[in-house]
């Protein structure tokens, strides 16, 4: 072997050792910079969290798990949209992983969200009907009743039900289109009613698609994430977060994010109010990059947590993250990416899409990934 060949071989070995060493040290190096890696099982996203936080798999192999709720006994219930059913995920031994997947019931007109009332009744919001479900001791449905029927179909068919501290029911009801005047006054609103389910009425209007609704436990105020219209380019209009105010108008379809007049309908009088453009519109409490698709919202670790489902029609993908927002009766300070890693920035491929978030009675945060079928459990070292 010539001296040149020996040197070339030695160089290859050195490079290989350096590459292996860099790979083995990547997690300690990233952790030293404040980033925590949680390596998943095959098919699981390798999540990226700030230092002081960690995530583990609570449940997997679900089909499009969306929004979640904890039963009075601490069992997590999940609306599994891909199976049009609701499942319970008990963790009897308290090891931070579901022991079983119990089918509660199915055929709810595409179950999107669940909530519990004070008496333990389960509410399931399907695309066209809100159900109240009675459960047996095995967490299975024994009876159901229709609480409300509402308009189904159209562009936005998901429905989110939440229960106010006083027992009042709220249901978010997205628009039927990207931008249009609605014939049904309940579309593009959050509607409300007493617990018995009669006398439903719009609570706040002009919300194109307020998928996430949650109550701040410190104040009892409801907050809603809202998805802005499409086809105005990569950066307009921004996504928004609103304090839910009785009688308020967020502006859609004539106005977006408080001050952006719609290019198609902004100069037409609102059939319901006669107002034009952004007249009489309330401003959002926070805005986010257009097309990030904010879905679930929860209150955890002294802040608000928002799941950004991720863009589908933007030239460069954005979202696919869970943010933690400093909070004091509203957003304060700069948000932090709490859970990332769902989107590969080099290829643009998404291994998962966060959808629902909820604070658990055990102090952990639970995150549903409706693309890969996981429920993650996030803990803080604090």
C-alpha cells in the first residue's frame, strides 16, 4: 500500500470517528444550549423541548385523536375523530402511560371534542349534534341524548364544547366557507346556553373558525383561538386569540384581526348589523403568523398553552408546534416553543400535528397528535 493510500485511509477513519462522536454528543450539546431531546419509538416524533421540560408517550396507535377531557376520577377521555368514537385512557397504576384503550361509544357524527359536566355526564360534540352521554362503571356509554342540533357541513365541520364554571355550555361553530355572508346566524360564532340545553344563542360572532376554547381558571374568562381566512398570501391575515366577550364581533368576513379590511367583502354592509369594513370590530388580544392554524388552548404552568396544527397552503410551512405563552389575565411577554420537532425544516415533512392540549390533574400537560396518533405527556421539572 502506498503512503498516499495509507493517509487517505487514515483520513476516512478520522472523519468517521468525528461524525460518530458528533452524533453521540448531539443531545448533551443541545441540552447544554437549553434544548431537550425526547427520542421516540418507531413512528414517533423526536420531540424537542426546552431545558427543564420532558415528554413521554401516554398513548399511541389512535386515529386522529383531537380534543380531550379528564373525567372526575382523573381518567383521560379523547375524541378519536378518525374512528368517530370516544375512548377512555385509564392510567390506574399512575406510571404516566395509559393502561388500556376503552371504547366509550361511537357514531357521534365525527367526534371532535369532549367535556365533562359537574355531575359526571360526558358531552360529545359531533359535526351536527351535541350529545350528553351517561356512563357505566366501566366507562362505557349506556345512554345518550341530543342536547343540540346545529348546522353541519361546509368548510369547517369541527365543533368544540366547553363547560363554564357556572355550568353554562359553550360550543364553537366554524364558518361554512373561507369568506362569505352566512345565512345561519350560528355559523362563525361561539354559541351558548344554560346546562339544560335550551335557549341557545350566539355569544360572540365574527370568528371564522374558533377551534380552541378554554376558561382561564384564575379569572373564569373564556378564551378562543381563531383561524384566519385563506387566499390572501403567505402572511395575511394573522391568526388570532380572543377574549370571549358576550355580544362582541370579531369581524369575519368583512374584517380580519381587528384592522384588515377584507378585499372581497370589506366594502359590503354586514347583513346582520349594517356595519362596513372594520367598524364595530373588537381587536384580538394576540396575533400569530398567518396559516399556523391555532387549535387547542389550555392553561398550564402559569401560562397559556396553544397547539399550532400547522399550515397546509403556505409556500413555506409554519406552525407544527406547541407554544407556552406568559399570562396574566391575557398574554404578557414573548411566547416560548414548548414542544417542537414535528416539522423537519430541511425537507418540510411533518411527522406529526399537535391538535389538542389539556392540563391534567397530575400536573402534567397532555398533547394530542392527530397525524401520528399519539398522546404525549409533558412535565416540568419546576
